[in-house]
C-alpha cells in the first residue's frame, strides 16, 4: 500500500555520555547525515540542558530529524522522518547510528500516510513541490520563547 | 516499566484541506495546545510549501510537537512527544485534534526510553533540569539554509 512518508523511531542505548552531551557534535552529525542522504536542510534548532542533555530538531523539506539525549543514561530518542523514500531515510539513520556507536538499538519503521493517496485529491493536487522560505519565530502573549 | 517520554504518533485523516494549508492557524493551534498542556515552548519553525502543504516543528523543553500536512489528501502526520507525563501529552494532542476535526484518526502511543533509567547513571545525574538558551542556526559549506 502506498504511503507518504517513512518514519524511523529508534531507542538508542549504551552511547558514550560525552557524545550525548556534545551539542556541536550532534548538530554536525545530523547535518552530515542529511547531506549524505541528499535531504534538504531548511533549519536546525539546538537546545542544551543543564546539567546535561541535548535536543536537536532538524527541519528538512522532507519532514524532520529529531534527537533528544539523556547522557546520564547513555540513551537517545532518535526520529528520522522523511517523505523522500525508504532508502534515504535509512541512509540518514544509519549515518547517525554509526557515529553514536550504541551498544544496543531498538528500531522500528512506521510508514506514515498509508492509503491516503487513494482518496480523491482536491483541486490543487501537487505535481511538484517547491519550498516557500518563511520562517516564523512565534511569540504569543504569556509565552516565553527562549 | 519506567520510561523517559511519551510519544503520540497520529495519522489524522479527513481534515478540511483549507485547515491543513493554513500555516497561521496551525501554528497557533500548536502553541495554544502547548500552553493548555503547560508545556514550555522554546522555538517554532513554520514551513509552507507550494502549491500547498505545511510543516511545523515546535520545540518544547519536554521534546517536540511536529505536524506535516498534505491538504490534497486531507491528511496530516502529527507527533506529540513530551517527557513531562502521559496526561500532558494526551492533553496537547487532544487540543490539536479538536481543532483539526478529522473524520478519522489512527493513533498510537510509544513510550520512549523504557527501562533505561535502571542503568547506572553517570556521575552527573540530573536532579533538576534547567534550560540553557542557545539557539544555533546551522550553516555548513555546501548547504543552503532557508
């Protein structure tokens, strides 16, 4: 059945804590993985926590890559979600895992948007997909945006 | 078994296309859902595609919320991932779904980081988690960042 995206969800365990706490290294790993898999990077958000821990959200034209780390447990939650094809998704994922060098990984692939393409598309059906470059830093009353 | 996070993965179907193509509305929905669930918003990235389609990545202290839409199919891939607690995760999710008003949703909850807390924490074990505000807009040679 045809779907729209491939979403790898990985529990990455037994990773060296200093890797999981190195925001610069992790940022570069995600960027390099995207380049290697020929994905289109649009934006990246790197967040460090105290005393340890890193969250990185990489926005790609093909969806997103996210990693949240818990160095104290040697654990990272990794998501690689693309709508390019399955091969690219695994390629980006494998690149990241190779650098993280975990002792153990539990991984699953969720195909997103299964069956929805058989529904009747609306009048503006896509034939090609171009990217509008609009970035919005949200601010709303009562919310603090760091 | 104790885990670190709750990750809701939802296939949201039969949504009005104009909702799925309204980046402003979707941005506000995700922000309002976070406020309602008492999550800490750190950053938001809104990406519009041509001729249609929206991707929004909301970075929260507790992980992330992501939505990728295909208005032509009335479909959105929605992820709500928090490490606060299960209740907050569902609360944010339900808020979003209420606004999207889909005909059908296939949803699952994946508990992330199961069992890893039983491993011996390293010397810098977290007792509280503070947020360092460091935002990095990535740029690397050869990559175009929109």
